[in-house]
């Protein structure tokens, strides 16, 4: 459908105003909100994610595309069947002692672009706050970020706290950040490491669907 292609193309260009106009037009034309999301907006965000992974676009382009996505989604929300539009939940945060949030925010945008509801705990998040969020929201996955070598140990401490609370088997744990590696992921008992936000979102989606 041409209008869904136009929504995708304008979302990729970060043209939030045009995206919201087209979304409204599509709704007025009787196109189901889920179709607009799944066939217009999400494919647009997927293309941006792939280009970001391939270094064809950079953080500013991702940010404007995500803003267009958020504005379009806000318009769709009252019309969406939440059960079909959301595939699962992910608790996300930068670990205790670390105040970096750009990478975390990119992951959040990419996760939301995959239809995942994100519970973003912010930065400098202590282990017990992650544990409380898992108990409360019952997510399928948890994403832990550390941008400093000095805070990497907090990833391990958080995973140990999740295990101690008896919640380890209920979640897939993703880890990421500049100093984090695949071997560190194995060492601390996490499930998935990905080097970039787009790959992390793809892995989170696959993990969530595997738990269904």
C-alpha cells in the first residue's frame, strides 16, 4: 500500500511532521492501526537500524528517525490492540556508578522499533532496582549497559542479585557497552552480547519470541 511505503520512507528521513500527517491520513482511510505500525513504521525503523549497523547512518539520523517513530506511535496508541502490537517487555538500564546514557537510549529506540515495551530505569541503577523491576514488570529480557571498565563489575553484581532473587531463569540477560566483550558476557553468566544497538534489538526480539 503506497501510503505505508510513504510512512516508512519519511520515518527514515526523520520527517516527524509528515509521518504524523500520513499516519492520520491512513487512519482516516480505514487502514488498521496495527497494519500502519507493522507495515509502515517498523519496516522504516528496521531499515534505519540496518544502515546504522553498517555505518551508513549515524547517531543523529537514528535520533530523528526515532523521534518520528515516537510521534507516529503516539497517534496510533489509542487505536492499537496492545496485545498484538507489543511482542514482549525488556527492562533496560546503565549499571550503578555509570552515568552514560547515549548507548542505552539508542538500544531503547531500537527495541521499541521492534515492538518491545521498554522499562527504562535510567543510569546509575543499583542491582536491587533491576531485581525489583523484574519482579514487578515480569519482562522476558533485561539489558545491562556499562560504558566504563570500572563499572563492568556491576554487571556481574546485578546478575548475581537476579540469581539470588530466584529470577534468573525467567529472563534473558543482554549486556553491552564500549568495554564489554563476548568473553566477558560468558564470564559473568549473561546470555547475549552484541556490539551495537541494532544487533542488540534483533537479539532481544529473537530471545523474546523464543520464550513465547
